[in-house]
């Protein structure tokens, strides 16, 4: 699979489209035991269009399938699902459906494993993409939904004109290239920024070399690697796709958050250190529950390994090494506990940073907490790994210098 994939299909209006759209929406919404997983191209139901999903049905599928985080559009206000469905059912023009997908390793590197990053990129790139299709920005209508699919996180887009003007649904090769560029530009912006940071660090090293202030040529590769580690320590690697959150775990986490919200103070700063002891204990217990889940255990174990390795540079006492592991776990637990408090407050509607128009039910808060906790500990892990590599190189350099000094002293004798 290429690092970035873009697929676009179109739907022409027809006499039976409205009835088929309504029937298909009802079909996927009410059929007992309906599989909400992503259909392969060509999957059909009795009332679907030629591509298996009609535009209105695609909107409902994109918003409600497992792994989705709901619809978003050109601005911060969340589009109403029913409003969009009704508009598409009444629309007499062409509707385009697109899927933009990144391979997971690429998405992780670029920081595109969350809904927020895709939202920002699409809002930045959609007007240019529409212009490439011959659609003016003031006549553009679109919605999207992010799916955190392991292996290929992606977004579904539905695009149409407010007042139908374009009569040709096919996107030409030239238009397709320009649309692709319009989306890739904001998606790869973070990569360009990272490479720019590395370039600046290397440029500074070149300047120091020309001044004779630094190192011999043989150290060049090592210093470039060091500069990259320094960037990682500051920023951390983008985290990958969060482990899947099963319905039973979502229900349990939502129940725990609701219980926590009931005992939290109704006012004041939402910070773990300022909370009453019973609230602290409950938030930490929820954090322990999250960190003990199979999807999180490996990352937590890696944190402990790194802490033990860093401590081993200074001590060999087993108690000190075990304490280093406990310290890093306590730090992780309290970081996640802070997220627990924030999400409980948001779900209860008491957080002053609550996004306008966003529904913070406890189930949605559970999903948000799960994802944010994963991203936080993974980013911290990558920073600590980079710090560990830097520390390891520093210790090796010290040993080399010590051997060099010892050898020089022997020669003098």
C-alpha cells in the first residue's frame, strides 16, 4: 500500500435516487445485528446504488460505524446528521465520495492518527481541492468522518455543490492530481516542519565546523544522529493508532467516569493535585484500570524498561532500579488521571474549555479519554527512548575518553 491513497467516486442524480437513499439509510440503521464494519468496494444491499453505498447512506455509515468519531465539516460546529442526510436526499446534483488514507507507519510519523489532525488538514485543503474540481468555495458543501482503522487510518469525505453547476462527474487526471496535491500539502506539513528542524540543526553544525569549534569529519554521522535525537526529545514521535476500545470496555469506562463526575467539586481548577483525596483515589483507580488493559500494557512495560536502563547507568542496586520503574509508572498513572478528570468534567458539562456544539456524553468522553491517554503515553515513551539513546551514547563516549586517558598515562610511564 502506498503511504498516501486517495480514491474518488461520483454519484449522478436519478429518478429513483431519493427512494433508494431513504431505503438504504433505514436498512443500515435498523437491520438487527447489522455489521457496521467498512464494506469492500462492490458490497451491496438490495436498495444500494451501483457502488454499494449511496451518498446519504455513506454519510450515516461514515458517522456511526465502529471506530468513527462522527461527522465534521468546514467549521468547528458539528454538522447535524439528519440535516445532512435530508440535504443529500433532496440534492439534484452530482455527489462525490472520497476516501483519503495513510499507511499506519506514515500516519504515525506525520501525526495523523487522530480526528483533530485530519479535521485541521481537510479544512485547510478542501477549498483548494474544490477549486481544482471547478467548485467555488462559496458553493462548496462537504462533510467528513475519521476512522481510526489499524493499518490504515483514513477519512471519508462527501462533497457536493450548494447549487448544482457541474454536470460532469468524472474527475480528469489533471484535476485528480491537483486535488491530491491540495490534500497532501497540509497532511505533510508536519513532516516538512520536522525536516526543517533537522535541517536547521545540521546547518548549525556546519557553521560550527567552519569555525573550527566542533568535531572531526569522522564524527559527522554521529552528530547528525545526535541532532535528530534532540529533536525527538523535544517533540516525541507521533503516536500510532490507539488500541481498539471494545463496547464492554467503553461501557465500563463511561460508568466509571460518571461515578467520578458525581463526587468531583462543582467548581475550581480541574487539576489532580487540587482534588479531594477521594477524588484523587478514584481518578487514579480509573487510570490504573486503563493502563492495565492489554492494549496499554506493552507501552507501559516499555516505559519501565527505559526507566530501569537509564537508572542502571548510575546504580546497580536492584531496589533503586525497581524504584525507578515504580516512579515512572506513578508519573504515567497521574498523567492519565489528569485526563480522566478532564474528560469526566467535560462529560458533566463543567469544563470551561468544552468545544462549542460538541456532545460530551460519558460514552463519547470514554472514547476521547482512551485515545488521548494512548497518545500521551506513546509520545512520552518516544521522548524517553530518544533520551535513553542520547544517554547511552554519552556513557559510551565517557568510557572511550577514560580508556584513551588511561592509555595515554601508560605511555607516559
